[in-house]
């Protein structure tokens, strides 16, 4: 089997789950397309561009499949994930190229679907589940020996933002039992992984209801000025409890999480307190804004105003000094005026994010926007607004990063820099890329000999220059996460 992944980190995690299932059922994995008997594409539906990449790939695979039918055993092609969920009929009927279609909750069914395909029939399962979390399946890490890993803690989303296809392709929100998450993180720690990112569509609304004694807990409080389209559910162990438990597993392992929703950071939130207190929980938060205009936010059904969002940003910065902030923005949503766009520009300037993910709006079938709103911002206007947002984001991120010049950053080394074999690359606590020379340095543990940093090492780096996306510096010494925290 040959696996190819498109889209977000959730899809990388889905690939690892699918491979774990197939491996147990006797499949061998190949990284050579030419020797594959089965090709599986794990797909994304969030934007039209992502789906177009899959259709283009299928055209390329059509020729490969035709050649194989003449030569030897036939080649089977499968579409997995969000696009399979959204476009099952079209995928099966368009050029009859695809043999297997499996939605995000149907990976356990892959061996059966592939057996049906072996007999020459098309096979599909796109049933969404209310309880599938793959809790008993430990994903097989695709980057063996890596220093970082992603751990899925929940699936689906209940927020129903009007632009978003996720609730329709990944179903309703459900969380993995905490025990199974802790088991996976311990396993990664034993393998030498030094950074884990807890992953979900809406991580901070995590709710483990697997144990009866926790089902009577009160429903959570929302951040001040925030609302939801659904009624908050009582019961279960919440995200703060999970974060607390995960951070205790290995003091030398950094913990991150993505993607949270701003509504789930109330004033008394112990999550913010934990981030501030624990040396191994990164002082970095993703706070997706999507727009800086209250009018557009209402049309998006985000459940907050510009003012409430800014109040939350100030609260976060007071609670976690030096926090690094990232965000998502959509340019050209339905009905967005030039004034709305300028309000987003001014939000970018006011908050000054360290990292940003910015995209032009892409209308998706099934969403509320598709049924209720008009995609009335012309493509060229969307493109111009997106370019403006990116330019402003980069300008402000460069300013934020320049403030770090002359300061020392703790960097987790990931490997050689892509641009130069004589430099190493890693990330600081704020998730900003840091590049420094691969040179001999002292070791803070006190050993006499000079050392060279390896992937998985923590290195203190003095920052000498900065751009909007990268810091450059000189290495001072190799150290540990605990020792570095003790010296602060």
C-alpha cells in the first residue's frame, strides 16, 4: 500500500491510523508508487484548491492504472478522509477510476472495503459516527525517529461556523478517553519524542465521558462575551485535566495544542494558569479570529464580537507574559465590504501575531453560508484583500520577532536547515523557526568536551537577526528543558 496525505495535520494523523489498521491486516507499506498494489489518498475538503489537487492527482494515476491493467495484477485506488465524505457519489462515478471510498470514521472498515475492491467492485463507507475516536488504535508514526509528534485527542466539531465544512465531513464532536491519550504520549516519550502537539478540531472543548464518576460535572463557562449555537454539555473530564496529566508524563517533553476555539478560555480558566505555571507547556496560543469585523463575525456565526476577542487577547497576555499568538483569517467572506476588510487589517496591527494562516474564502457545499449567503466578493478582490492581509501580518510579525534580537531563546533542534547543511533548524517555545550554525558548543551539564547539537537536543541560542517568519542566532550551549526553566 502506498499512502499519500493532503491537507491539515489531522489528515497526517488519519494516515497513521489507517496505516496502523492495514499493517495489522497484513499489508506492507511502500514509498515507491510503481510497486504499489493499492494507492490511498488521504484528502482535504476545507478549500476548493485542496480538492482540485486530488482531481489532478487522479488524472495522473489514471495512466498508471491503465498501464498496470495490461501488465500484471490490477492497481486499486482509494480516496480517504474529508473529500470522500463530501463527494462520495461524484468520486465513484467520475471516470470509474476510484475503487474504494472511506470517510474519516470508516478506517476500521478499510480491509473489508479493499477485499471487495479485489473482486472488481467499487466499495464505499462514508458513515459518520457519534462515538468513533480510534481510541484503541495507537497510530504508527510516519516519521520514525522524529523529535515531534501529533496526538489526536478528539474528532469532529459542534461549532457550525457558517463557512466551515468540518462538521459535515468529520461529524460531531467526541473525545478520546484520557487513558488512551496518556498511553500514546508515554509511548512517544519512551521513543525519545521531545515535543507533542495535542490535536483536534476544537481541543479546548475536550470532554472525556468514558468514566461514570465524571459524568455529573457542571457544564463549562464560556469566555466573557462569547456564545455558541449549541448548549454546553455537562459532565466529563475537561481539557485542563488532560493538559495537567499530559504535562506530568515527561518534564523534558514540550506540550502544545491546536486548534482551540477562543470561546473556551474563560477568565478563571485553569488552562491559561497551567500554561503559565508548567515549564514544559509552551507559552504559545492559537486564537483563530477569522475576521476583525463584528458584522462579518456574526455572519460567520463565530459567537463573539471584535471587542470580546480583543478583551480575550489582553486577558491572555496578562495571564501568560511573553505569550506567542497565532491566528487564522479568511479574506473576502460573503458580504465583506472594504470597511470590514480594513477592520481585519487593523486587528492584525493591534494584536501583532507571531504566526498567521491566511486564506481567501472558498464557498463549500452543505455549509450554512452555501444555503443562506451569497459568495458575492469577486475573486480578484478576494485575492487583493488576501495579499494586503499577508503583507500587514508579515510586517507586524517582523516587528514582534525583531523584539527578540539580543535575547536568548531555548530551541528544540529538529535537524539540518533546508537551505544550508552547515546550519541547524529548530523552534523556540513560541513555535517560531530558529536557524543557527552547526558548531561545537558547551554542554550545560558540565562535561568538559565540546558537543555538537543533534535532533532532539535543546540548545540556548542568542538571537542576532529576525524576519517575519524566522529567527537567526548563535548557539550558546546545549541544555535541558528543566535546567533552562530553573535558570529563568
